[in-house]
C-alpha cells in the first residue's frame, strides 16, 4: 500500500473533524445571535452538526460508487455512539438525565433503527425510501423544537450556560460566524473525499470489505465530534448534553444522513445480506439496550457504562474475526449470542421491572446535563 494513501487518509480525517468544529461553532453562534433558544440550538444545530462528518463521508462514498462505506458508516457510527461514547461518559461520572425529550427520543431511535431494517430487506435503500427517511428528520426537528419549550428550568439553564444567552449580533460578528460555517463545510467536503479514497485503498490492500472499513475505522473517525462533545459535557457535569447529543445524532444519522445519501446516489444504497443478518440487528439491539436504562431513574451507572464499552470491544473483535475468516469465529459467535447477549438482556429487563414495581420516579437534579 502506498504510504501517501495512509497519510492522506489521516489528514482527511483531521480536516473532517476541524470542519465539523468550525461548522458547529459558526452555526450555533449565528443561531443564538438571531434569538434562537440555546436549548433548541443544542437539540438541533449542535447534535446535527456533530453528525456532519457522517453526512459528508456517506454522500461522497455513495456518489463514488462505494455504497457499502456509506451504509457501514451510519450503522457503525450509531453503534459506536451508544456503546463507546455513552460508555466512556458514564465511566467519567454516572449520567443522571433530567431532559424530558429523552423519554421520546430513545423509543424514536429504536423505531428508526427498525425502519432501516425493514426498508433494507429488499437489498436496497432507494430514492423513495430516502425521501421517506428525510421527511422523518424534518418532522422530528419540528417536534423537538416545540417540545423544548416544555423543558424544566434546570435543563434550560444548562444549555444557556453551554451555548450562551441570546445577544444582539453585530454585522462583523455575523459575517465572521458565517465565514466559520462556510469554511467548515468546505473542509468537510475536502476531508470526506480524502478519507473515502484512502479507506477504499486501505480496504483493498488489506483484503477487507468496504462494509467492514465503514463499520470500524470510518465510523469511529467520523464520530469524533460526538466523542469530544459528550465527554467534555460529562466532565463539566452537563449530563443532558452528553446523552442528548448521542441520541440526537443517532436519529439524524439514519433519517438525514442515510436518507440524503439514498436520494443523491444514482442507484440508491445497496444493503448487503451480512448487514441485514448481523450489523443492523446489532444496532437495533444496542438502541433497545438504552430503553430500560433510561427508564430506571433516567440513570446510566458506571457499571452500565463499563458494560457498554465491553460490548463495543466484543463487537469489534467479532468484525475482525469475521473479516479474517478466523477459525475461532463460530465459537466466539456462540458465546456472544447464546450467553453474553441474553444475560445482559435479562439484567436490563430486571432493572426495568424493578423500577416499574417500586414506582421509581426519574431523578431530576438541578445540574443534570444533556447532549
């Protein structure tokens, strides 16, 4: 493999992350400056802006004929966001979530994940499917903005602290922020091009499928803005921002990223049988795993965060064994599917049952964060 390819891949990833940061900064400051609520900015501009690398990479990959990368990027990013980012954030400090929208967002995340499986059963996410998904993100955004008016004062204060109170913006500041947003978009396009080209070359050199590269390296790389946003928010005690950013980004990835990708791709987005058999069901299982956690006092404890991280490691190891055709794959799959997964499901179900039986109410601490 040409060393220059690897260098361009790494530089492309770096440019992608910088572009996302500039876009989020410029757009969020513009929105607050024009009088939009900081909570609405956090729910939409920031959560969606941190998913802009996924959008840039998936669209570029689809237009270049690498639909497997586009699909793998979305599925892999959603798995990474929940298992790795929430896992790390919970290990930093147990996440107690006060935001009301989480009660609706998590079931919606499960619903759109199931919808992706159903739409892909015929082996393709076509243009009509893409339009349907994109209509979903428009409806979700409208609903989130309306619901944000009902959020509690502590949650409103958390977002005000993070994104600033609305202030009148001068022409110079407005132009500067517009420039930041435009520069961010330009860097996203350039970074996505280099990242996709490098990923395809690396996959071929290593004998790996483009789906595997999309599920692992590209998925983790394009999720770095979510990593930074959620971990920093968790350290600051802004737990609602840390969690909401992940859940909102996962919804955006399926509805907007995959929806737009399917619309612009000449032949839609092909869905491999391997993804239908394992990766998409695993993504759904990960989303479902959030449900009892968020309903047991709206708390993600440290041990639950450690469990999430352990599952991400186990999933990545499965992909490596599968990609290399390792002889240990059958035994490993049996352990993963027949022992570990059911044990975790039973544990989470018992937690949910215990919370329901005791009539436990959601903890709503004054400083709880969201993301």
